[in-house]
């Protein structure tokens, strides 16, 4: 017996809440992946295109149940960076132009929020942390105890 696991990391689409016929709460979370490559001529990253010149985007979708659905609905919204892993099941959907597109359902999924450091763009920017505290729980402006140490 073998078991495959697939990992998708990226920004979540708007999660969709629904209720099963048995009355259980469900939460569907989707993450898109578009392969990119570095173009040495333009010195920029570019999305890979299919034969028709359209972006190749694969959507990974996972469904969470009951208490996990309730919890994730409170912490995941559109644009939240997440990592979803689970057992893959390949399917396809028809896009707005009538073309089939790949979709990946992740069964028995696990979701992790990807931590992001606080933004240091200047005055007036917010990291989402409470006033006077960094996103990592330290007082704003505090230095780590290892800042004075040499790296080697």
C-alpha cells in the first residue's frame, strides 16, 4: 500500500461555508498555484502559459468539518497565506471560456497558517498585532536576546 501526500502553499481564496444534509458545518478552502519561471532576458518572473497563451493555474481544494471548520472560518480569509497538505484526488472543471482546467481535491487535509513577519514599511503601517506589540508577541521595538551575538 502506498500513500501520496501533496502540499500547496499560497494565498487562500475566500473560504466557503456550507452545511451538510446531516446538519454538520463544512468549510471549503481553495489555494491557487500558477507555475512561474525567471526570464533572464527581462530579468523578471513570468507566469508559465499553456499552448493557447493562457496562465496554467491549478486549484487545490480542501474541506474541513465541524469544530475545525468553525475555527478555520475565524482565522482564514481571502489573502491569508496557508499551507494545505493532504491525499490528492485529481479532477477538472470547466472555466468561463469553456476549457477544462485541472483541480486537485486534498482529502484528509491539514492546514497551517504561514507566519509572516511584521511589515516595516514606515509609520502608519499595521502588522495586525495589538498596539505596542509586534506580530510575534514582543513589545514593539524590543530586540531578541541573540541580536548582539556573532553568527559563528
